[in-house]
C-alpha cells in the first residue's frame, strides 16, 4: 500500500540528530549538516542498479529519435530544469533533446507558487504543449513521492505508451506505483523537518547528474573524460576547447587555436583533422559514420 499521508513519509519526520539545532553553535550546525549529507551518497549507491537501468532506457529512446523530459514541482522541478539547461552548453545537445518542466512555468524557478503542484490536469497540458509522444521518456521528480502534478504527468505518459521513471526520497510511494521504473533514494529525515531542499534535493541532483552524464557518454559526447562536444561561446570555453585539443593531440596552443578557427570551434573535428590530416568535411563524415565517437572516427579516418 502506497504511503499517501504526509505523516507516513520519512522526509516529513523529525531528525533526532538535529532536534536541538536551534541551540547549537554555528560550527555544530555545520558539522551535523555535513554528517547528514554524507548519508546521501550511500543512499544513492543502493539504487545504482535502477539508475543504470534508467540510463539504458534513456539512451535507447534518444538513439531512436526520442527526447528526455524531467518534470517536477518546487525544488524537484528546479533541479530538473537545471540539469536540462546544462546539457546544451556542456554536451552541445540540440534544442529540445533534454527538457525540464516545472509546475507553474518559468516564474516558479524564482518564486514559490502555492497550489501549482496539486493539478494532475496541468501536468498533462504542459506535456501536450511540448508535444510529448510515445517515443519520449519521462522522469518524474518528487521528493515526497506524492505530488499530484508529477503523478498526473506519469499517468499521461503511461497512457501514451511512453517510458516512465520516477525519482523520490521515500519508500513505496504513489509515483513509484505509477512509474515503470521507480528510483527511491531514502535519505532519512531532513535537518529541518520537511525541508526537502536539503538532503532530498542533493540526492535528486546526484541521480540526474548520473543519468544525463552517463547518457551523453553513451551518445559519444565525451572522449576519454573530456568535454569534446562543448559549445565554445565565450572566452572561458574557448580556452577549454584549446586545452582539450592540445591534450588529445599534443599540438601547441597556436595550432589548436588555428584548427578550432577552421572548424567553427568544433573540438571533435579539430582533433580528427590534427590527428589524421582529414579535411573538415571528411572529419564530419567520419564522425557521422561513427555516431559522434571521436576515437572510432579517428581510427576510421586513419584507415581510409
């Protein structure tokens, strides 16, 4: 039986380790928070098998032309939007490949909106607005595991025969019953009772870091452990692009900068040109043939 009452949720119980936090010295407050935070990684580790299955599901959908959607309310929604927003600059993902939807829309990113998380119907409308379809995959985020907005989103996605995943911080929750693949990170009571912006939010952020990063690695967006598909749109990222090309090819800074200028600051193509002598167009063709994987594309270019 799913836990549907707030009193039954671990995230809504009193943390006995912090019951006297209002009388603690600052250093003791910080120490007890640090001790509680250390429990998060251990809780995430317990769910690695399910997180891995979620990544496999996401990779499969994206390889078949689908998209990834995060949806949530409040802090959970903000974390989803944050992770989705970081994918284009970090991995040069095309617009709309990874999407974050928060109950109440963009205004809810900066403002706490009362009541927006209580509408199942609004979640359906928000997904319809994004053209959510069968080939897409939805990850519902709710620390409590009971948020009606997230439940409505998962139910609608299921009705479309799409794949659904949930991430909550309580056990046997309502969203776990609805999602095809539930992930439950049980971090225990919060330092401040019910303040799920703390351990629960950290847990959700860690899980989304794993999902998006491992997915992009599988999609060829990373070479070795280097960000070879970044968008070099400012001086800091241009410097990073130069350093990546230099690290992979052992060329000097001037040559790396010249190659990047010739390739419109595309790191992958610059590496292949430097390593194999291919032209820009040929480098693009080799990358396309190897689904963006730099190592395989370089090997193909050498053997061509």
